[in-house]
């Protein structure tokens, strides 16, 4: 461990803005990608179910 | 055009069966003689995964392993890079940006080459899955390029005194971002899937020229960007604990990129193959 305290770690030897600015944006954009991935899959599955129920309506008219 | 053998009775995607003449459908269902070369090949078992209905469940099984590996490797890499590795005697703690900057930059180039490979394979063999894999890789590659540029700017300011310079390394990396965005825009703007795949493949293949330009730019031109710290032919010019941290982060982003691409390609398969027999039988398609 190269740090003596938590504030020492947070200060990054005076380069806090640059170091934490890099890691924060990288983490945020990667998390955003994960959210978009989940949304895209959810939308694709909703689309499948919608298509399936539409086909059912067409092929099996109510008696 | 050779097609990979696929199980009989499975409908191609809707657009295919609609546009193809009836005789083409029957020939596609019957493997051509050339397909024997694939089935007798030692790793022929892999070629059956060229069919989306085979690859979809495989990708689903592989996904948690790559995602889990990415998280564990990132924790290890960040611990080494931010907690254990000593302060650099020249750059102070600003150098710690290396643990995200270099892995992201490497992945931005690697993903582009892999994307162009799959796009090109889709162009030549007309295999549906190859083109889908190429599209699945593009957003992740664009994100890696953005991270490399962003962290580069934040590293440049304290060490060079400027956020940005129009030198060879930075400009060619920016061009890489535009190539990814162009590829994605082309896909999004063309309704005809096959035309979009072909156009995207040509763009991706032409753009491959840019990758060696990025990589060797620090040798070919006199640039502000430092030379490679890690090289295959000589010992790395950085302390071994720093190298360990960086390689852990490379492995983390590599596994994460694979996980993201597998997840995205599964969505693309569902989007493109909806209406086909096998998709409608998937558990996720049932209410």
C-alpha cells in the first residue's frame, strides 16, 4: 500500500482531478453501456411477445 | 456463395424467405457438396455455431463467465494500479491513468480488427451471424475509443500542458472513433439489412488501414505521445508491478468487451430472426 491515509489516496498526489476524472468517466460510460444492453434485450423480447400475440390473433379468430 | 449447413426445416429470417425465389430456399436447406470440407475438418464442430440458433444459447452460457471474469480482473487490476503500485518518480500519481488509458486504447484497436474480420467474413461467405457479430462489437469498440481519448486528454493536460494536440497518434485515434460511428450510422440508416451489412463491411475493411497507422504512429512520426511502454521484442520500460496492474486491466476490458458483445449479439439475433420457428419456441418468447 502506497497511501498513508484515505485523504492521501483521494488527493492522488495533487492529480485528483485528472486521475479520478479518468476513472469516473470510464466507470460511468461502461455502466451506461450495461444499462443500454439490458434495455435492448428487454425491447427485443417485448417485440417477440408482441409479434407472437399478433400472430395468434390472426390465426386463431375467437369462436 | 457457400452457406454453412443448417438444420432442415428452419426458416431463414423473414426478409430472406420473402425475397428469395422458392428454389433458392430448397438449395439453402440442402448442404452443398463443398460443405463436406467443413464437416470433416478437425474443428468442424465449431462451424455449427455459425447458425444463429446454435450460437444464441452458446453465447448465453458463455456470457456469465466472461462478465464475472471482467469484474474480478477489474477489481484486481484497480487494486494493484491504484493501491499497491508505487508513485512514478517522473509523473507522480498522474501516471495512474495508464491503467485505464492503455488497456482501453489497445482494446479500441483490437476490437476494430475483430469487427472488420467478422464483417469481411459476412461479406465473403454471406453468413448472417458474422455480420451480426461485427455490429455487436462496434458500440463497445467506440466506447473503448472514447475512453482512450478522454483519459488521454486528462493525462495530457498535467504532463504535456495541453488537453489535445493534432499529432499523428491522437488524430488517428480520433479517426478510429469516427470509423466506428460511421459504421454504426450506416447500419442505423439503411433499412435493408443485407445492404447495410455489405456497406458496413466495406467501410470496416477500408478502415483497417488506420489501425497500424495508430499503432506505429509514435515510431513513424515525431509526436508528443510517448513511445510504447510494452513491446514484444524488448523488456517493458516500466516497473513490473505497474505492468501487472496494466495487464490485469487489459484482461478485464478484454473479458468485458466479449461479455458486452455476446449480450448485444443475442439481442441482435432476436431482432433479426424474429418470426422464425426457432425464435418463437424460445422460453423468452413465450409469455
